[in-house]
C-alpha cells in the first residue's frame, strides 16, 4: 500500500490555525490534499492531527482521519519522522502495512501532483530510502556573513572573500513540500538528510516557506502569479 500522510497539528503559534486558515480563498490544507489525490499515487490519503476542527476540514476535502494523533506527538518539539512512524505502525496494526509513504506538509500550496509522481519514480529508479523536494540557495552560502554582538560584520568563511561566486559550489536546501520514503526507512527512523536520500530539485520560484505572517503574504502573491501563468494545477 502506498500511503500519503499529511501532518497537521492544531497548535501553530506564529500563524494561529494556519493549517486551515484561508489561503487565496481555500483552507491551506486543501491544496496538499488535492495534489495528493490528483497525483494518483496513493491508496490512502490521511491527515494525522490532534485537532477536531482540522479533522473536519480535512474530511471535507476527501482525506481520511483514521486516528487521533496522541498528545505526545503533537507538541512544538515533535519531529516529522516520529509522526510518520506512528501512522505507519497504526496501519501495520490494521494488517495494512504500507510499502512506500509520502509525508506531505499541510502548508505547501505550491506542491504539484506531477512533481509528487516524478519524485516517487525517481526514488524507485534509484532505489533510494527517501526522495524529497529541494531547491538551490539564491546566493552562495560560502560567502555568508553574520552580525556580531558588537553589531559588526564577520564572514562565516573568510577564505572565500576573494573567490568569484561562479567558482563556488552550488548549495541546496529542503523545499519543505514533501518527503517520499520507503515505509521501512521511516519505521527505522533513518535520517532523511543522508546518503540514502535523493533530491528532487525545484526552481526557486516554486518554493516558499509559510512560517510567518510575512511569509504568508508573499506566498499568496506568488500563488496568484503562478496560477495565472499556468504553473500550478
């Protein structure tokens, strides 16, 4: 069984109720549920939540809520992998053991069904433990600076001061949309950021964290442009 798990706890602090807050006219979580459904990759699309209101909204978009996430896995310090492991083990106990699982974030309005499918195909082709979306940094991290306690500037890597940007190795970061993985990799809680994982590289204009009010406003503007240009489903 191929399973999609959308983690959506109710205790968001920086943007209260952000999983079900209206984003461009629709509850945020609805974009992830629809993309999962449209990808036709999954036997089941479920939402792992501790919150009754989130559960009802998720059901209205066609997702299943087979269990209530325990409080021990619904706090600010709970990592993604334990949440996915819990969902897998619940299905194991129902004699429906998943073979591959996709953790799809509830706050990923730019996620596309075709990318979910392509990332799955890449994971299978390379026999990787995981495949997740990533994108390149807009500026070389080797020339990053920091502000000292004296309010002055220091380079993290002074040796790169005189190097040309084009001579520095390109670097990437997690795009925060989804993580495909073998169910056994999640069961064993293998690290996603390891040699067993392969990235699916996205262009930077399809990536936006939604952690603050400023992020939210930027994401809505970006979404409207991408939708108008036909780059989103």
